[in-house]
């Protein structure tokens, strides 16, 4: 394969498959009426967070927020922080818009686009205080492992977008993905593990319970939670 063809092939490996998922009428309405208040369209130009949120406050990013319940709860509980959520699943974004509006949030913005492209083109270097990745798609089949979000190139990207001393929180209910996360973060030399918990949904690390966590617990899965700190390159 030529280098160009190889590059092209890699660009098409995504961490998600767009599911058709039907929008309820209220989600459909929310996407039309509430998007102007909470939505940020994807653009390859770097965002100015102070201008976007109308104030200078630490920014917390959640990648793959699903239906957004945990994102909305965290934004409500932390009014001094700005929250940015990225999700590709339209019904989830519609649900999140409805919850944000019902809660009257002014510290939340949403982007409906591939998080890798958003991080690469739209989020400035050293701009985020914390990144949350709760129950990323596990891609359990070996031949699909390359689709997992947490990979070395991804870690290099988020390391660059976090502020010095910024935090990365991750949770999963898949034992094999947990082992992968331990390995890839341990090998990266980019993050220090400050806390790691393995539990039955009874000891989460500074986050609300999520929909996929409840689903995993119903199936009898265990839960793994990590808190990492971004290290300086020479730490
Ligand atoms: C297993 S679900 C977890 C949802 C939620 N965090 C929870 O715990 O309930 C993973 C979510 O990540 C989203 N996702 C996966 N890759 C993504 C990407 N590259 N950009 C944006 N969203 C992504 C999927 O659409 C899906 O909704």
C-alpha cells in the first residue's frame, strides 16, 4: 500500500458507527429550537472558550456523553465550571438538549461531531481542565480493537489539549478494555495514575452513574474507574 493510501485507510477507522436511532418528536424539536442556545457547529477553526461561554472559567470536556444525563448533572453541580460535550448520536444530543433546557443551564455547550476531528481541529492546545470518558464503546471483538477510542495517538492528542496539571477521568465495564486502558496509559508516559478503583457500581470516582454503567451492572459486569493527571513531558 502506498503511504497516501495507508493514511487514507487509517482516517476511516472511527470509534463509532452512526446508529439510525429514531428521534422522538420532542428531541426533534429540541434539535431545531434549542441548538442555537447550546449547540456549537463543527468547524476546523479553533474555538475561543471565553467568548463561547461568555466568561473565563475552567472547561471540562465529556467525550461520548450518550444521553447526556451525567453531563447535565455535573454541569448543574459545578456552576463555576464550563462544560463541553461531544456526541455523534442524534437522539442522545436531543435528549441532552431537553435536560439542559429543563435545568436552565448556562455553562453547557454541545458539539455533534466525531470527537477526534473536534479535538484535532476545533479545540485549542492547553485549553481543557479535565476530560471525562465514561463507558466508551468497548469494541469487544479482537478485530475491532483498533476502533477503541483510547489509543496511543488519541492520548497524545488529549495530552496536548489539556492544560498542565489537567485531569483525565475514564470508566469502563469491560474487563478486556480495562486491561487495555491500564496498558496503553501505563506505556504512554504522558499521564500519571492518581487513583484506580474496581467496584460494583458502589464506589464511582467523582462522577454520576451513567446509562451504560447501569446496563453493564444489570449484566453482572464490574466497573473500573481511573483518575489520571497530565504529566509534563519531562516529569
Ligand atoms: C457506550 S456509549 C456510553 C455513553 C455514556 N457515556 C454512558 O455512559 O451512558 C459510548 C458513546 O460514545 C459515542 N462516541 C463514540 N465514539 C465517538 C466519537 N469519536 N465522537 C463522539 N462520540 C463518540 C457513541 O455515539 C456512544 O453514544
